[in-house]
């Protein structure tokens, strides 16, 4: 996964163009690099799936 793809996915989630995004186990560490650098990082909620994949959702209220 490259930076453009990760940013595009995160922006579409933040803008509510999609309800959730799927990140595979293989792409997770690269994706996470871009996610944690965002100002709105705490608005993204990741739900781990069996096997190491993660589904992310954008929440209106930042988590603590």
C-alpha cells in the first residue's frame, strides 16, 4: 500500500463517502504509519478481525 492509496482511503472514510474500510494484515503496518500522523487520528476506530485484518470506521467523537 502506498501513501496515496492510504490517504485516499482515510479521506473517503472521514468524508463519509464510505462507512468502513478494510485493511489487510499485510498492509496494516504501512497503513498505520499514515494513520497515526493525522490530526484526526482519534476519530478512527479499528476493529480487528480474525487473521489480523482490520476494519476501520470514522467516529464523530474522538476516542480518549
